[in-house]
C-alpha cells in the first residue's frame, strides 16, 4: 500500500519450520532497521532474478521443504542401518533349521549401498 510517498506493509507468519523461526528471530533482532533490510534483500533478489520484475510477470512462490533430499536420504539410511543392526543378533530364517548365522555387517552395508538405486 502506498501512502504519501511511503510504503506500509504488515508481515506475519507462524513458527512451524526452522526457516520461519530463524527469519522471525533475525527480523525481531533488527528492531527499527527491518525496513531497510527488507528493501535491501528484495533489491538483491531482483538483481539475481531480473525476470521476476518484468512487467506483467506472474510471480510464483514455491515453498521448499525444510529438509533437503540428501538430509532425508541420510535419515532413511540411518534408520535402515539401525533396524538392520538389530537383525545382526537375529538368526536368518531359511530352509535349514540348524543354520543360525546372523546377518553380517557386510550384508547390512551392501543393502545400505543398494538404496542408491531408488534415486
């Protein structure tokens, strides 16, 4: 909104992601200097993405997950590894009831490495 050569905006967001909390805390700490920082940040963004400021350009905002793909993959691998580590102590089930070989660490590592095929 433009009034008497000043722009006035109100911003508000929740604290449901670490990024929102970080941004909120940062802006809160700026106190009365928030406006200058917002102007600087928007201008830097427009310099880096000049097509966004083209006349008639629709602005599309895509909110990305707080977790990146590699972080999710690492979490999945850790969980699988933990679950399989428990299996090391569990006998294999097969046709030979006398066989009590546990799952080896090499077999666990091979399974973890094979998770890459799901990329």
